[in-house]
């Protein structure tokens, strides 16, 4: 399962690392590509300062191909019920989610105030399959 380290005021999922029955992979930005690399993480202590100060795994941590990940929990700035997701504008998750295997869902994680009316994405944005907020989970009505 792909997680992330919270940046700014993003929803914090680090407590999930306490579930030792699962394997968790965190993204790492690699120069020259927009597709994120994912590396296995067992503790937040394994994360280092990375791109724009976001905590990420060391390059030496066990890597997992994007196509081998079964579920992506992704941050965002805004989400819509139509499956739109906007991040901070780097396009890293958009490029990465286009590389995932069929059937591997991408679920946005945020807060109710981040759910906005649809119509804000463009052709470069990659849709998500649902989102989770403090009110619960919703699958999107992707077109």
C-alpha cells in the first residue's frame, strides 16, 4: 500500500505504520522524472528530508515498482465527486497514477473542506477512484 508523509496541512496517515500485517511504501522524487519511486518504510524514523522538505525514504530503501502496488492513498489540495484531484502543481501523482496497474485504486485522503464542485481539472490531471475524509469514504462517479 502506498502512503505519503504529510506536507503542510495534509491528512496524516503515519499511524497506519503501526499495522505490522501490511507493507507500506512511501514516495520519493527522483530527478529527471515525474513518476515517483516508492520504497518500503516500516517507521517514520526511516524517512529523510527530500524534495521541497517533504519527508521521503532514502534511495537505498527497498524499492517497489509502481505497477506492483495494490492501493494508493494520495494527498491533495482539492477533490471532487467526479474523481478530480489537484495537488500542489508538480504533476508527480498524476504521472505516477497513470503508471499503476489496472485495478489498483487511487484514493484521495483529505478533509471535508477539500471536497469542491467538479470542473476544475484539465487533461493533465489523473482521476482518483474515491476519497476519504473525516466524514467517511466515497467512491467517485468518474465519467
